[in-house]
C-alpha cells in the first residue's frame, strides 16, 4: 500500500501544475479549476490501479476534471446564486504560469478549441492522444488547433499593434 501511495504522490507532484494550467485554460476560472483538478486527483487516487495503467494518466485527470465541471455547472444552475460571485467581483488568480494576456485571448476561444489547445500545448499530447482524450478524431483535433492558433495570432497581433501606437 505504501508503494502505491508513493507512486501516486510522485505522479501528483510531477503532473499537478500541468493539469491545473490545462484546466484553467479551458474553464477560464482558476479557483474553479483548482477545485476541479483536486476532485480529479482524488478520483485518480481512489482508482490508481486502473489510472496508473492508462496510456495517458495526466490526460485522464484533465478529462475527469473537465467532466466534473459539467456536473458542477448543472448543480450550480439549481443553487441560489452568491451575490458577490454573480456580480462579477474580481477573483484572485493564482499564478498558473501562463501570460495573463495570452490566457485572456485563449478564454475567448470556443470550448473545444480551448480543450485541444490546452491538451496539445500544456500536456504536450500529440494529435492522436488528444483525440483519444477528447473522444474525437485526430483530424478534428488538427482542425481545432489550426483555428485556435489562427484566432490567437489575429487577436494577439491586434493587441500588439494597439500597444505600439
């Protein structure tokens, strides 16, 4: 049992930041992303025998976190809103190692493009691994990545032009 805990602890230590960066990029809310990633790692720990044999355990954690977000969103629709949260009070953003301007531009992308970009860039998955993690084809991954990069290039070049004026 101790060996399993040590193995999981090492997995957590080496992959937590990548998972968090990826989920923050997709969901756009760092506090929510921290909760989702924590929940996903808790689930991974309880299923570590299976998850450790998964071809991409880090992608498993990210996918689990993103699936947990769907459950969170459904549950939140039925709950009473928190006044400060719903009035757009600024939230503290923990440092996730991504430039704030880039993160803002990524947050404007459609959800699937954010997911593909995050898995390809932050987890360094190839197109086939990304496709497997998202349940889509590799060619669809490439299309989403191409479109995401094109939109980011356009948005970031517009911002750079405006700054230099």
